[in-house]
């Protein structure tokens, strides 16, 4: 099973795009449940103007969050479902 896990450092810095190809920004950090280690969301760095059209949660320091359940795939990019963000 270790081959199926994404190492944190390999995700940070990846571009976040919708499955339709709209750019949202880059992965800055992650938030997770400390007891279980469950990933909750991705913190967005350098958000694009398109993110203003989406109903995204924000951190206390006003950074945008992409919920884990919207992530479709992680490869060269982090691909998310725009429908889950509206």
C-alpha cells in the first residue's frame, strides 16, 4: 500500500485546476484531522481571479480552501470538480 500514498512534499506547489481546465492556483499547504490523519482540504496559494466565482471556505488568515471531497485526481496537477465547489 505505500505506493498508493502521495507524499506531502510532492503535492505542495502543484497547480490546482478544474476538470474543465480552469486554473485556481497552487497548493500551499493542507489541513487535516490530527487524530485520524484524514485530509480535510488544500490551502490555495496565488488564487486566480476565477476563484471569486466559487463558494470556497477561508481560513482565519483569509486563505482559500479546496475541500478534499472535490479532488478528482493528483498527478502533474491537482484536478478538482468545479460542481463540488459552487
